[in-house]
C-alpha cells in the first residue's frame, strides 16, 4: 500500500483526492502551512506528498527548509 500526504486546507479538495484512493493508499491529511509538515514527512516516509499552495504567493519557508 502506498503512503500519501495531502497537505491542503481545502477539505473538499482533500475529500476528492482521498475518496478514490481508498484501499490503494494510506492517506494522511495535513495543513500546508505548518512546520510540522516537514517533520510528518520525515516520520511517515511517504511515497508522494501533494501540497496545495499558491506559487504566486510563494510556498513559504517550509519548502525552502526541505530543500
């Protein structure tokens, strides 16, 4: 089973992503703005991380630290 992290504050988007993945992937939801997201990624060792962020406004310091 795949491990996915869906980082979004949009609950409707998260539901549309998570629903079809039932039985195929273990999905963890997280807010994209939290510094805890980086730690969650380290602990969960996901196969895929989907981040709902606006590139025009910037991805914040979290992604900079992850790189």
